[in-house]
C-alpha cells in the first residue's frame, strides 16, 4: 500500500483465523452515525433529539417558571431519548414545570 491509503488495527488479544472482528462505535444516535460513518441502526437505543423548551409567551405563570428553571439550573437544549423518558431526566423535570399550575409551582418553589 502507498503511504496514507491504509490504517493498521492492533488486536488487544489473539484472534483466530476466520474469527469475526467488530468495531464498537459507542452510544451514538443515528444522526451522528450517518454523518460520521455512513450508516444507521434500526431501533437504535441511543437515538435522541435535542429540544429547546421554555414557558409559552402569554403564560401568566411564565416569570415564576423562568425563575424556577434558573434556580434548578435547567436550560435548553434538553435531550429527548428513550433513556430520558425512563429516568427523572432534566427533560421530564422541565416538562412538569412548564405544564404546572400555580399550586404545583408553589410546591416546586418550596423544593428550591
């Protein structure tokens, strides 16, 4: 091969002739896999989307919600993924806060 048109992989253990060799691309969303490696994985457990969320214009509780977001150190973008929906993620905390009524906001404020 000419200089620069190949690369060398060194195995961390002996590999038998005919044994399958695989590469682990790590926990990556399909958008990254497609743009960096040229493929996507069906039903990718690491699929995610970044969301920019905040109080709705005209919401009379918007100033309180913005204050609580700052107090909780919660700022966009928020990651929407299967993992985020299965845990008490920043995304779920923000969604609860943005949908809260005044009584719920009072209980959240007490937590801060």
